[in-house]
């Protein structure tokens, strides 16, 4: 982790919120503690390249499994987010630094050292930057292409809500293989879960990506267990398909601290299977719906299946 002046309190905006109880996790959502040689080697490469990972910052439950296989989701543009989503464990506040012009090169170096066939790059929100970090994403994509031309690239971007709409073209022109932007939850919960964002703006962002370049796969995800109704989840699926989104992820919300959004319930594995079946029935090329599903979990294997699904659909259409 970089030596930055991170706020002493990760979530100052949550300090006065009442504590919410954190119920015991059911057996189906428990994971092994991280460790082992592969995990240590991935950690060393991240540190040597002075990089941040969302795996650590967001407290992902799959970090042990992914890092042991040399897979890490790199988080660019710093460690402090200008938004204050109530579900998220990334530090919030005013970022203490400008964008690091050398970061794209360090990311590309780490991708090469890890020998990744598929990489996921995400970021904090940077509403303090005029283009929201669009050019920084594009430079990172280009740097990876230069160092590792055979690596497929998946990006998980902010919503660029406060930027000129034209900045999206900057990212699309860099030609990531997958453009991911998470809707996170159903629209009715946005005021309490994602107050700094707008549901239909995020949906339209993904639709615009597909309009700009139909070859780019689009992807989005939501969490369940926040208090949403099942019918609302199905409506989100319909909205996504109307926006021509290819890949849907659904995972269990896990409450990071007592100050974060309350955990409504643990959704059962059978319910996740039902969501998966419904989503495939609505026409998604790829669906990942399990309690431990996260945006970048098994992303490389899922990308291979996503590409195969598109080819199979195209073959049927001939």
C-alpha cells in the first residue's frame, strides 16, 4: 500500500451513524484465511510496484483464493474515494494527491510480472478530476497493451456523473475488452445505499458504451441482502437487457463495519440459482450469481465463457 496521508478515520461521514448489528455469517459464505506462497508472491509484486488493490481496500472475501492464483484487481487513482456509498469500505474524503502519471506504467509492469491472461482494473471515484479519470484509465489500458499484448483487459469504472458526457469516448477508444460499471443495487435503495449516484445515469452509461463500440462486452453487477424485493431485482435485469448489457453479476452484501448499511439478510444459495436461471432466460450472455460472487471473481474464466457465448449466439443467428 502506498505511503499516503489517508484520513485517520476511513469513513468520517459515517461516524455519527448508529451501529448496525453484524450477524454471524452462515456456513455457505465462510472462506479460508489468506496465506501461502502464491498469496505472498502476489502481495510482493503489488508492494514492489507501489500499487493499491480493491481486494484489500474493499475487504473482499475472495482475496485468499484469488491472490494464491496470482490474480489481483488493481485499483488506480489513489486510495481515497470522493463518494460516500454506505455499503463500501474504501476510505472516503478529499483525495490527498493528484493522479500519479507513472501509475499506468507500474500497473502494466505488475500485469507482466504476474503473467496474467486477463486483468481487471478498477478505481475510486475522483469527482475532483475534470474528466473523472477517463484519460488515466485509457493510459493504463494502453500501457498494458504495450507490455502484455496478449492480455485481455476488463475495466470497472466510475460513473463519470459530473463530467462532460464526451469523456466516455476517451475510455471506449482505448478498447478495453470488457467495460464494467456496477449498478450495485435496485433503484429504490439508491438514496440510502448509493446517494452520490443516479441509477438511470449508470444504466445509460453502459448503453452508450455499447452504442459507441458494439464489440466491447458490457458488464454490471448488484448486491443482494440490502433490503431489496425480488421483483425489483428482476426489474434491474430487464433494465440491463434493455441497455444491451452482456454480463450480470449478483453477490451477497457483506456489512464491513457496524457503521455501514445494515445487512437485511443472507440470501440462500438456492435463491442465487433462481436469479441465475432467470437472468439467462432474459438473454444475458453470461451470469455469475452466488453468495461470494464479486465483479472480478473468476473474471478470466468468465471472460472465456462470455466470448464463447457470443460466438455461439452469432452462429445461431446465421
